[in-house]
């Protein structure tokens, strides 16, 4: 093993980290998170009387809420220009036998059973699919609420009911997502820097075949990734 003063030591430490997310993917996540935070925050100011009284300016809050919701699709659409993002979308859209094994173990809270996962585990795939569908439904019902002349009152009332209850469900799911992220510093580091420790990757995503180590990303063509 090289001593800390050995010039080879930093190279070896870098080699222990593997690339997980491209720069484009990290910015897509940050922009989406910021817009989602605006949606949830402004919704809370609209529906919780103490916050509504504290913030005031209801018309401005409504405008910010509507536009932050409509703009949620923009990072996704711009991200389609990224090859890495498109590849990860395909991974998120595939659900294999190992994902069912992961879900059964997770639902039983069985830590002793194996939880096989590719680059994304089954929980992340379910979360991504559910949230994408929820955003589309929220956008559609929100438009019906905003432009009151589009449909009759009965349908606007139904849209408001769906929008409000789905918003509550989204808030709960996002809170759980943030809680999981806070409990996993290495996963957060992957979203912040783009790379994760090889040991973490082998433990949490054993079926994932990472691309080249971080130190050689720029000098070698990317390898085939699995999971």
C-alpha cells in the first residue's frame, strides 16, 4: 500500500470512485428539485392558513405555483439531448425479475435477504414512474383549475379534488424520498459530484457494471453499463 505522501496515493483513491451521473443529469436533478420545491412551498402557502397569512400576496403565490408546475417538464425535455440521461431513462423503464426480488425483500423489511439491483433499484424505478405520472396529472388538473372556461363546473370541481389530494400524496412521497437521501450520504455525494465509491456501488447495486473509473473518464471511451 502506498504511503499518504506517495504521489500514487491520490490516483488510487480516485480510482476507487466510479462515475454514476453525468453533469447534465446532475443539473436536471437540481433544476427539477428546485421547481418541485417551489410547487410544494407555494402550495403550502395557498392551503395552510398560518402560512397564507404570513406570506400574503396570494395572486403572486398562485402565479409562481402555476409556472413552477408548468416548467417542471422543461429540465426533462432539455435533458433528452443528453445520451447519459436517455440511457438512464431506459434503465428506469425496465423492470426485471431481480427488481421483484428487491421489492419483496424491501416490503418484508428483510435485511438478511439479498436485494439485487442494477444502476437503479426497484424502489427508485417505482418512485420515478409514480412521480412522473403524478406530475402529468397535477399539470392537467392544475390547468383546468387555472383556466376556468375550459370545462364545466362539475369537471373543475373533480379536477380540484384530484389535484389537492394528489398534491398531499406527492408531499408525503417527496418527504420519504428526502428522508432516504439524508440517510445515505454516498448517494447524495453521487448526485453532487457525479461519482460514488466502488464499495458502495458493489454493496447497494451489485448488478450494476459502472463505466470507467473517475480518473479515466476523459481519457478512455465509456464502457458498456449494465443494470
